[in-house]
C-alpha cells in the first residue's frame, strides 16, 4: 500500500465522515460500511443501507485502549487482560456505553468495540479522533462478503465513498471473535 495514496484516502474519508457521510472501507477483518459513531444521523444511514432494524447495535472501531475510557463507564480488568493477550481481531461488548450515537447502543446499554491494528483503519481513526462504525457490507440476512468483489452493487451505490485501497487483494478473513462482558465480571463468547 503506497504511503501517499493511503494519506490521500484517509483525508478523503475524514472529509466524508465529518459531513456525516458513509464510507465502504477495508478493516482488519472484512470490508465494512462505516460512519462517525457519535453521529446518530450517519448511523441511521447505515441502518437504511443494510435494511436493518434501528435497534440492532453495530460494532465500533477504536485505535487504542486509552480511548475506551471515553466511551465506556467502567472497563473490567478481564477486558484489559483479553486486549493484551488476544492477538486476533477481538470485539468486546462492554456494558454502560456513553458518548456515542444513541442508535448505535444496544437496548441494554451495551456497545461492541474492537481495537484495530490494521494500518489503514488505525491511522484513519487516529486522525479522525473519533470511533468509527464497522458493519459488514451486506443487506441484513444475506451472506457476509469476504472480499471487495463480492460486495453487492446496491451497497456500493449507496455509500458516500468507497476507499480505493486493497480492492484487488484477496483477503479471505472472517469476522472477529465477539465476547460479551457482564456487569458481574463474567463473560460469554457470542461469536468464535
């Protein structure tokens, strides 16, 4: 990935995200549809693109552990341990979310957050300085496309910007592992 073209793509994405737009972008797992996770109108657009119920929560991406404290009331030690130990993409569902768009938080007040190490996402979030939504680039109920060329044309047509990086790369990956933390300190694995 050429450094200059990545910088240009990041600048373009930030411009779109600041205006409340949606982007289609490569993540550490699969291609995702994203927006500013603090903008409820932008989140609404994603629900519309995916033909998804408004009360379904979405995954949020952040660049580093320290930023979690701004969006989660209290972070259990188990979460910090998991973040240090697990090296594969890991999404943790935390109780008591805050400072995020209301329509991104689950009815029980929880939010799914993944810290990304993938260079493009990491730099984008770091420069945007806000969390970004990441949801699979498909209509709800349809199979998750594992590479760019499998993304439905109607999804591509509805987002405001499609990142022009890594489209040809065959990234046969799978969605992240999801672990849900409970307020009593226990946790359950939702998706392996």
